[in-house]
C-alpha cells in the first residue's frame, strides 16, 4: 500500500514536470522571432484574424530618414 502511494506520487511529479516542459517549449516556439512574438501577443489580445493576416513591418524612426528628431509632441 505504501509502495502504491509512492508510485502515484512519482507519476504526478513526472506529469507535472512534463507539463512544465511542454509549456516552455510552446512559449519558446511562439516567441522564436520578433514577428512570431508580436503575432502571438495580438492573437492573445483577442484579434486572431488580424494576427494571421496583417503584415508586420519594421519600424524606422524619422530621425534615421531626416537626420534630426521630430518636434516635441509630434513623434
């Protein structure tokens, strides 16, 4: 009877470790690239269609194009 309890306890620990491992792998897969992380965030915020269909463009600042910062309140 004691051995049965130990086996059940060991099984639950193994299941817990397995579920934590799977969760970590899923999170790593969903955040492998910045685009994937952004799509995951948009999907979890309640916009799954937009997360899958909208294009993702890199942000380029105005300073990079013009050589100066925009006026305060404008950027």
